[in-house]
C-alpha cells in the first residue's frame, strides 16, 4: 500500500514523504518508516500524519 507521511521535529519545517509498505496498520507503517528510513529523536517530534493514498 502507498502512504503519505508528514512529520515535524524541533525547529524543522514539516516534511512530507510518500512511502510504500506491506504492513497492515498505520501504526506498524509508522514504526517501520521511522526505524528504517528517518533518523529522528522521538522526543523531538511535534506532529505526525499518515494517509493511505493507494494500493
């Protein structure tokens, strides 16, 4: 499935990325995304959004 993930960390602009995953739930997708592709301190996150945009 295809997702659009947006997030903001301390002092940074909102970043929007498209992401493909085989995970079943949005939480699992976010865990995979941040673990494997984005190195952000979890305490610095100010907001996260996820939208499924296709299969």
